[in-house]
């Protein structure tokens, strides 16, 4: 019936993070089993954990949902409000459709957009689109 196409949290590092974070636990269990192959796997998992932590310390942290998205391919795109935006001052919040996906959006300035209104993407902040009301200069004839 209704399929949620909300942007998901980036999972680029999810598998590596899960494996790396479980490294010490895998090592602990592998030391309890008296088989050389199991112990090698345990030490490899622990090594991956140590490398992952070292990289995190050296580069100043791990990727997170709060880190800004620098992809500018959406800037200037026309999007459609799929719901009425809340009317809060000085900006309003709502949801828009872009490329078949539903995004949370903030509209800066002007009146709160209504469902079906055409808006223009100004920038992205994390997983939110910052949009403005579409004026005649953006219209395509």
C-alpha cells in the first residue's frame, strides 16, 4: 500500500563497523576453542578491530549521520511538497519528493509551502534538504 521511501542512514561502513566492533569478542571465544584455524580467525578479527579504532583516532572520528553531506548534485533541483509544511517562524518543515524518494525538508523564508507546491533545493544539511519557494525565474516553459 504505502511504501516509505525516506532517505535512510548511510550504511557505507555498517558491515565493517559490526565486524570490527565484534573483534575482541570473537578473539575471546576463539581462545576458548583449541583449534588453530579458529584462533587465526579470532586474531584476524581482533586485528581488524585494532585497525578500525586506529583509523578512527587518526582521522578524527567515524562517519556519522550528523556529518554534513557535501554532494551538491541536488542543488537547483525542483521538488514537490508531498505534505503541508508546518508554519514555524522563520522557517517551516515538511516533506518533499526528489527523484522518487521522500526527504525531510526545511523551507527558509516566505509562507509555509502547501502540498503540491514546487520548491527549489538550495542545499543539503545531513539528511535534510533546504528548499525555497519556486519563483517564475525557475519555471521551465
